[in-house]
C-alpha cells in the first residue's frame, strides 16, 4: 500500500516556503530551523538579547501552534499530524529503537551544526536562492539519507517493533505541554522586559518589536505547513528515503512535492531581495520593507565555499535523518505532541551533538 499524498505535500510545502518568505521579507532572516532552535536551547540567556529575541518567540510560537494543532485536528481528520499508532509491523514501516533515537539525534545535531543547515536552511532557502553550497549540501544529505534508510536492516538494533511506549500517553503529553508552557512563559518574560539605560535607539527598538511579531507569524505558518505536509510523520520520511520500496510499489514520493512547493514559494520571496532576483526586478529591496532602513538588512549567507566541513556535516545529518526519520523542525513538533522517545532520547542527544560540533568546528 502506498502512502503517497502529493496534494497535501504540495500545500504543506508551499506553506513552509511561505514561512521562509515571511521571515526573509519581514525580518531579513533565513529560515534555518536547526540554527534557530540550537542557538536558543544552548544559549537561553543570549536569546534575551535584542538581536536574538525573535528566535525565542519563533520557538514559542512554533510549540504553541503545534500543541493547538494537535488539540483541534483529530485522528478522524484528513490532516491529522501524529504518527498512526494503528500501523503494524506487517506494513513494512520501520520503527526506531531507543538507541536508534539517541544515535540519530546526535548525528542530526552534530551534522547540522557542522554543515550549517538542514532541510529548511539548505533545502527550502538555499536552493531557492540557487546557492551552490546549499545544492552540494542537499545532494550530500539526500544521498546519505537514502543510503541509510534503504540499507538499514529492519531487524537491527536501530529498529524496533511498535508498542504503546512509542506514542504519546497521558504523562508524556503533560510533559510536552509543560515544555510548551515553559518556553511560552520565557517568551512572555522577554516581551515584558524593560529596556534600561537607553541602550537601544527608538528605531532599533521598533524594529525589534516588529521582528518579534513577524517571527511568531512565520513560526505558526511553518508548524502548520509541516503538519499538513506529513513531514512530522516518520513513516512518510522513511517512505521516501527507502528507495527499495519502489520495487514493491510502496515508495512514497510526497517529500519531493513538499520540497518542490517550498522551494518555489521561497524563491518568490528571494525575487524581492536585491542580488537574488533571477529574472530582473527593478523594485528589489535592499532591506526588509517593514523595518527601518537605517538599522536593518537582509542576513543572507554569503559563503560560497564547498569545503570538507560542509560535506562532512551534511553527510552526518543525512545518516541521522535516514536512521530516525526526523530533522529539527518535525522533532520539535513531535516533542510538543508528547512523543516520549523524541523528548527523552532524540533531543538530549541532538543538543550534545550540537555542542560537540561547535567545538569540532575549531579544527577546520
């Protein structure tokens, strides 16, 4: 049986692209999900700084939107986001073991930090601006992801049979909601914090306030886009990456429609950024239109070097993605949804990987 859903993939992917375009044209920032989340989690105090507070708001809005989505969209609805607990081993859909989650989380964290991006930063945003560096990264992590998912034996220690502990239960759902509440509380604390000593100029403070609202909107769109596209379901990712399924007619090409829709809509956003408008645009912008021009700019990566650090990081990310079926955005959605193994195994290992990769970058 094929789980192919091109329409929802295209709609969800387009929303993800819209989120990227919103963040770009509104804040001048790139939707690099792994960078936004890891910098906020590992440096929470830094998230309270003027230039970074939009990241904390982004994370809070994403978590709250994900939690609300799961509350209102039930299993009987077409765009139900959670993994289907009724799927049985006979469906030939892989389920990740505890050690599999740990290894996958670590590799995704280490790889995305070392390679400076994942499916959103290099994929949705990098490909949209025709970045050769991002193209190399995407080709690398796609290749290693496909190889890993296709070659990983279903009876290995990295795989498991489904049981109730893999899915949200009452206690894990409470933990997920508590995580959402804590991040939201930190966000509220940030928003009511007074700026003392006249450190910020009036224009800069106005820009910061606008960037917070834009970041919250982009995150909400991103969360809904991931849910509708189906990319928060690991079996959808495995269904694409495991190319052996082509022989049995169970290969799921939905991810191609997600990426395609996302890149096209994201590219429409870059068309309005000076230097990235492929077809010529006399009205291209040099700074985000909603922010004051005297103290804002587009923070688009300008590095064009394809080096060992990029390729090694992308390869490691691809292996982790192929093992666990999760990258940072969907993993955060799963945590908000109360998936215990994602919260207790994948995320801690991911943050350890990010921290160690940060140290390893000094060697390159």
